[in-house]
């Protein structure tokens, strides 16, 4: 059973297709990056996978559950989402925020789970501090703790290392790799850090104007477009039309 199955997904706003017939799968134990410039349709696609937006057409299945039917609630209990651009309640302490989410996800022994995550993510000294008083980097780590609170089988991550210093960011990436390998979890990653994508993702979906214009491993994309690295591939697709390969075999 695939972690995510997206079939002919369409989302139309005011007559314009933000997502225009997207199809892909993500397997368990796999990290897939969903990349594209602003307005490419990444956020809308992720919102439909989460069941937050109803598709205009098409189908999304998560962990065998149809996100357009009653099975969506069962799937949400087995997945989680993290973005540094989505704030947790600022007046609650870190511990209170994590306790709320532990109970929402029915995580067993929430106090023990929070303590373990705080230790792993170097949050112990911040647990009783108001979330609104944290630095951007500290808040990013708290968001990641929230995303792992229920031991999810599927993680959807939006810029998971934003605002972190290079050393901490590298440590977080190592933790995500270890979590995926130990739990067989699937990860769908949206990031503008191409070095991060090259390290974490075994496969990249390149989006432009609501469509997937390429789908391959990072090294395959670099070779296909005749570029030095994934950032150059990204810029080529974003600026020059997408899907037009230069200096590489077809």
C-alpha cells in the first residue's frame, strides 16, 4: 500500500487551475520532494493531501484512506504536518502546546513522549517557556516536535530547517533520515534549499503552473538538464519554461 496516491488532481479557483491534473505516488519509506516556484501549486496540492481543501476533480488516497470520504479522519491520525510558517498558540508554553497535540492525536503516555522529543530536539530547557518568546530556530524545532508527536507514518514537511543555523539544520536532517529509516515512514518535502533536497529526497517532483513537469531522482534531473546541481535545474525550469531539457539525453 502506497503512503500517498494522487490521481488527476485538479483545484480551480475563480476559473483558474491552481492544480491542473496532477498524478503521483509516494511509497512508504520514501522521501519525495515537491518543488516549484511561488504559485506552482505546491501548497494547494499539500492542502488537498491533508484534506484541508476539497479538490475540484481527482482523488487523493493517504495510507489506504480516501481523503474525500469518511476515511480522512483515520488517515489524519496516522500523518502529521510541519511548517515554520504556521504558528502554534503563542501564549501557551511549549509543553502545553505539545500536550494539546499529543491529546488530539491520542498519543500514548503524552508526558513521556513530550520529554523524549524534547531531549531529541534539544528543547528541554524551553518546555515551560511561552512559545511566542522563542527564537525562529527554537520555534522551528518545536514545530518538528509537534509533527513527530504521534509517531506518524507520513510526514508532510514545508521548509523543515528554515531559520536554523547550519549545524542544527544538519542535525535535524539526520534525525529525519533516522526517523524515516527506523519507522518506514514516508516523507513529502517542500523546500527551497536544494542541497537539503539532494540529501534527503530520493525523488523530486518539479511543479510549474499547476502541473508536474518532471519526476526523477536528483542526480537524474541534474544529468538530464545538463546542469551542475539541482538548484540550476530548479532555476532553469522556473525561468525557462520547464520540461525543456538542454545538453542532456532525452
